[in-house]
C-alpha cells in the first residue's frame, strides 16, 4: 500500500493547482455573462426609446410637430438614470406618409462606449439602432368643433361665437 502525500489526489495534482487553472476561465465566463446582460439592457433601452418616440410622433398634429415630439421623447427616455449612457444619439423621423391613415417611423441610433458596458475599461464603442413604425389615426382631423386645437388659450370661439 502506497502512502498518500499531503494535498495530492490520486492523479498527483493538488487542488490549489486546479483552482489556479480553472479560476481565470470561470472569471472570464462570469465576465462574459455580465457583459452580455449589460449589452441586452442597452439594446432594450434603445428599443424602448424608439417605441416611445414613435408613439409621441404618431400623436402629433403635424409632421414638424412629430419630429419635435419624437426627439423630446427619445432624449427623455435615454436620459433616465437606470438607462444606458449614449456617447451620441440621433433620432430620425420619417414623416413622408404623415396623414390620417398613414405611417410615421422613428429610428434611434445610439453609440454606446464599451467601457460603460464592461467592468473593465474596454476601448471602442457599439452602435445600437432601433426603428419602429406607427399608424396615424384615421380620424386625426376630428377636433370636436374647435377651429385650432393647438392654438393659444382663449383663441377658440366659445358658444355663441364669442
């Protein structure tokens, strides 16, 4: 019967050596999972901003108002504290079919620094893009008797013309 040395298993390898070999591999897997989760969160934030932007644009009364509303909605969405930080972002609003029964499409492009997504300072950036269409309501022009529903307070005629 052979005598077993302290700290070695049947193969002659100490558990400490196994740990030193496997620990970096395990840490890289954990790092990759965290990075993938943060990338998914960033993509979700850009998707949500594009959806909110197209919703705001579809509720606007004019094509120029749709562009302004989409830009404000996207900027507000991406500025949230729990969201991703874009180094730069652009909002493109396609209002070529902006009419009752038509469509409006908002495209958001966000350049996310990889250093923000990773735990280590990784150089470079990832560009995320999301685009969503929305229909314009067929009854868009119905204003319930008001001449200008976007006018200043007191500019719409009241009952009896005054």
